[in-house]
C-alpha cells in the first residue's frame, strides 16, 4: 500500500490503474509555494505531506503550459482553473495562431530515507518523446534526487519522476477526465474523450507514474 497525498480523486483513480500496490488517498491540502517549477512545488509538497502523514507518501504536481502564452498557466493551473475556468483559458489560447501546449506532471515520493544509492529508473521508449516535449515546454529535468531541508536541520530526500505530453488547446470536447482535459487534444482526441486507460497510456501522469511504478517495484523497503 502506498499513500497518495492529494485533494484530487481524479488523480488517485489514474494512479491506481498504474501501480500494482493499492493506492490510498490522504486528502491533505499541503501548502504549495509560489514557484515557477512544478518540480519545486512537488518536492516541497512531498516533504510537507511526509511530515504530516509520518509514513511513505507521494504527491503529484501537474499543470498545463500553453507555448504562445509563455507557459501559462503552468504551476498556477489549479488557481487559474478555479478563478478563471478552463473555457476561458481555451478562448485565450485560441486567439493565438500557435495553439501548442503541453501537460506536465511531477510525481514526488518521500519516505524519510535517502535515495542517493538508488539506480535511476529508465524509460527508454518514451524518453525521446519526453525530451521533445520537455524542450517545447522549457523543462530542465527528468528523474533526479533532490535534497531539501525540513526546517529541523535534517535533510529529507525526495525522488522525482516527470512526465510530459504535447498537444493542442481546442474548444472543450468530451465528458470524461477532469480539469483541463476537455480543452487538451492529443493525437486527434481530447483527454476528456478518452477513458482512463487510454489517457494513462499517453498522458503526463501516466508517463510519470510508469517511471515511479518501475522504481517503486525495484527498491527494497
Ligand atoms: P492536489 O494539489 O491536491 O494534488 P490539484 O487538483 O490542486 O490537487 P495541482 O495542484 O497539481 O492539483 O493542480 C493541477 C491543476 O492542473 C488542476 O487545475 C488540475 O485540474 C489540472 N490538471 C492536473 N492534471 C490534469 C489532468 O490530467 N487533466 C486535466 N487537468 C489536470
């Protein structure tokens, strides 16, 4: 069993499809720092969630980046969805000639131990696609080990797994999924037109979870 700290049941549903072990949701709204990078937000969240839960946890920070809007809404996707709404983000993006966008997800795992000696998970099949999307979306890293300070002087390691999927912003279509799914088209379908399995097979979260699942299954706990 692994604990997914999130307020979003849609994320948990997708994660359960990917991981062999049961995924339990802990509905805890950790404080998200204002940062330009999803990885920084996710790493901070994982540490805070671990301190709250006092057991192994993972979190996921994700967002939509629209190329012509300088990566907006990016790490502010949840705030913008709440205050502005996805239809208005779609309208804004559709005023642009270039409607390219990407969904990015960073899964961050923390169990209070260090990961320095852990072999990095490798996702060769998807790495090329991820790199192409990373370049478009201005990403810097894939999987890595981060050390951070928990405020008590002790370092808490966090393991990060990143997934990116390129697409286009369109008028809302489809009834499934959540959040920005109806306005994000990939290979001719919006994510809201796909079922969970289809979305997971190509999505940012699916790609990050695949790496996490591979690594999680390989480590001795
Ligand atoms: P937690 O932080 O509690 O996990 P959240 O929904 O607030 O839940 P984020 O802070 O990561 O999640 O914000 C992500 C935003 O991007 C939010 O508006 C989501 O609806 C949206 N989002 C994330 N993944 C998505 C996906 O797969 N499809 C559509 N929208 C997504």
